[in-house]
């Protein structure tokens, strides 16, 4: 599992826990002459999106806001891995 900080479109900083799969390249033909495989593109699975907030008593807490974020974080992570 990997982690990265991400700034949402609304300007909030969150910590994203995710898994990255680079995919497999396309193979036209196998060494023995058999047809190859089409390959697969890279993918990202997001497990948690943590936001640090302050509760009513002033304590700092981390809240998983994955279901509240509308940004396409997967695309941003894929772009970062292409660099």
C-alpha cells in the first residue's frame, strides 16, 4: 500500500492510501509464434482518503472521507506515476 497527499478541488489536503498496478505491456506475438496478448493499462485502487479535522473538544482526529470526495483522485495518481 502506498500513500500520497492530495489537494482537493476545494483546497483541502487529504492523505490517500492506495495500491498502484502498472499494468502489462502489449505483446504482438509470443516467442514461439503464438498470438500475443493485448496487455492492460495501469490502475489505482483507493482504500482510504484521510482528512485531519478538529472535533468539538479541540482534539485532532482523522476521518475517512473517501465517499465524500467527488474529485477524480485516481487520474491524478496515475498522472503522478507516469512522470
